[in-house]
């Protein structure tokens, strides 16, 4: 079934994309041989993608390769998928902050890996791998925010588009530098950018005509807020407090809400309604629902 997800569009198949986490866009039926690419990516070590899961239900995903402005090595690309899979299985999770180590978000792909994966076939394979990964990140039943400090360049800018929200520090900048490299975004960032800011603004940003500093990003709706802090630890604390306004409540309800919004964003109206109906069945009459009704009853006495 998963092999034909991009070739067919019956309701059952399209619902499977959103109802079952872990379903990827591409596999061998699309000419994508994941294990072969993974072996190539393993040849380019450096840095790490770290995950901290807090008792509050908020996860902290850190892109950690500061000597290269947190550029993605081949191993980091593999680790990003591993962390996303871990988050898919975190049933107590409600929110996620994605940020870079040492006051920089990410400068995109490590050029060592880019130079080695130089053929069109390699480029397409990497494109499918990262689109799979970022789509799964986007569809996590966690409310996610990218905390952007310093630069978010190229692939780093694309990662920010896979999050539900973006927070920036005053000096931070988002730049889709792909055109200057003779390519276009390949991790899904162009498509996601259009959904976030619309086609006209996206064309300005992708062509380089519009520079996304924090002020402009806030103005066009790319960023939700510009943080006051510049210190890495303080910024993370601000982002954590900002995210908590969305994650108050039981995880099963927060997760159902996120999945409902994801289906509304990706599916047609009737299909999204059916997903909403299915999700209602997972929370109606559940512990949180019963507790809220009992509490409301007390207020009315």
C-alpha cells in the first residue's frame, strides 16, 4: 500500500498517510533505495542530532555540529530520521523545539557530502530521503517550533518550514540560498514555504529578492515572534515557555488536535472531516473528557 501512495489517491490511502505514523512518501516503487543511500551517508561523519525528552511532554531536538555552523553531515541526516522515529513513538509527547547548538540554527548540508553525491541520481535519492524525513517531522502529533538563532541557511531554512511555528532572535536570518548554488530546495522547503507565506512571497524569498531577517519574517508571517534574549540558554527557556501555551492539557488531546489540523491542511474537506471524526472517537468518553465534565459539573453547582 505504501508503495503507491504518490500514484493513487483513494480515501483509504490518503488517510493512511496521516493516520499511520512512519509511512514515507517514497520507496522502491519510486526508484528510491533507502538502504543504498544510507550506506553512502554513513561515509560522512561529524556532529550529531540530539534529543532530550522532558517530563513536561516537550522534546528538545538539537542540531549539533557547531564547528560547521551545524551543517548536516551524512550521519546527522541519518540521525535526524532516527530521532523523528523516536518522537513518533513517544506517546507522552506534546511539543517539540528544534534548534541549533551554540547560537546558530543550521547552515544546511555539509559540502563534503554534497560534493560526493554529485550525480543527478544521488541528488534525487537524497531529495527523497530528506523529503521523507521532513514530512514525517511535519506530521508528528506534536506541536513544533523552530527556534532560530543566527543563520538558517539552505537546508537549515528548509528544516524550519517543517515546524508548525518559528521563533527568531533579533539578529537571526533565514536564507534560501539554493539559487546561488545552482539548484532549488530539495527537502520539501519550497512547497512548505508556499503553504506558510503564500506563493507571491515565497517566490520573492526563494529568488533572493526578499531577505528574511527577523523583522521581515515577522511582518510576512514566517515568524511568530522575535525573542528578547540572545543567550542560547535563555532563548531556549523563552521558547519553552512560549510553547507551553499550546501544550497545556493531556497528551492524547494535544496529539489528536495536531493530527486533526494536519489532515485539514493536507487533505480535501470531506477526507479531513472523516479524519476528524475518527480522532473524536479516540478522546470522547476518555479520561480527560470525563474529568473535564465532572469538573464543569462542580462549577455549575
